């Protein structure tokens, strides 16, 4: 596709359930990033994939959060046993190379009831 | 803790004026800097990036970088109501590739 796509656009779940968020980066982009943005707040870095290197997981807030990137393309962010404080917009971005311009997807708005 | 700091605003300017948005960063290893615009309820979109000290102009936008002072700014000339948004400053995190974002400055351009 022409841009970064994310699905679902909205997700409402109950506390304690697991959720999976998907990101399709721009074709050919080697780097993929996940961020979280709570209402009225800045972007919080979560995890970063670059090519075949081990991901930088330094931003993941707890071990309930994990992500994988299959085949160097699509990425899935999984949140286990969701909590109300996990409610936020989860943004994915990709860049052609590490440190390059990041292009953002439309985000997934997660609401944990 | 490597950080990017921005005044949260809101910064209010009249239509046609110059809006000046400022940002400081703490990581001296950062080489690339980015300005993103984010409309309410939307995802960030890139306005400009800058690598070298000095000014970089693109239409009504000018980015300024001073590495010695660890300072980045964005000037918007002839501000329009459609420029009303939150502006995010980001610095490359040394050689690690990902970006550190400031919390953003909310700009309001009054007609």
C-alpha cells in the first residue's frame, strides 16, 4: 500500500483480556516502530524493529506487552491481561532506514473497560 | 534520561503572524531532528527534518538547528487557521535509530 496501515482502528475490550494490534509498514521500509499516545500526552516509544536485528524493547512498560515482526514486514503488538491504564492510541510508524523519517499509520484506539 | 523538551502551550498567534516553536534536547549524540504536526484525533505527519546547523526553509516553514545550544526551532510564516495543531519535535536517539519525541506544543492561529 501507499502508507502505513493499522488494524483495527478501534478496539474495545474488557479488563483482563488479551488484544492484538496489527501494523503493515510501507513496502520496503526496514525499520518499524510502535508508540503509545495517551489522551493529551506525547508519544511514548514502545519497541523498534530494524531489519533482522534483535528488536529494541526498552520502551515496553511491562512484560504484558510483546511484539513480533514476521518476515521483516507485518508487525503485531500483543497486550496480555489488559488493564484500564493500557487505554490509549497505539501508533505504528515505519522508515526506510534506521534513523530516517518515520511515517505514521492512523493508529488503533484501544479502550479497556 | 535522554529527553526532548517543548513548551506545551497553547501558543496563540493571529492569522498572518509568525509562529515560533522551540525545542531543546539532551542527547548530544542526536544528529537528526524532525518536526511533526498532529491534528486532534489524527496521527502525526512530517513537516520537516534537519541535520545541519543553521536554517532550512520549505515554503512557509523554516527549521533552525543549533547543535552547540542543543536547540531546534520551527518558524511558521503567514500563519493560517489551518496551521492550528500540536507540533511535535523529535530527535534521533543517538545511533539507535528510534526517535525521542517531545510532548508537543499546541498552536492556535486566530482568524
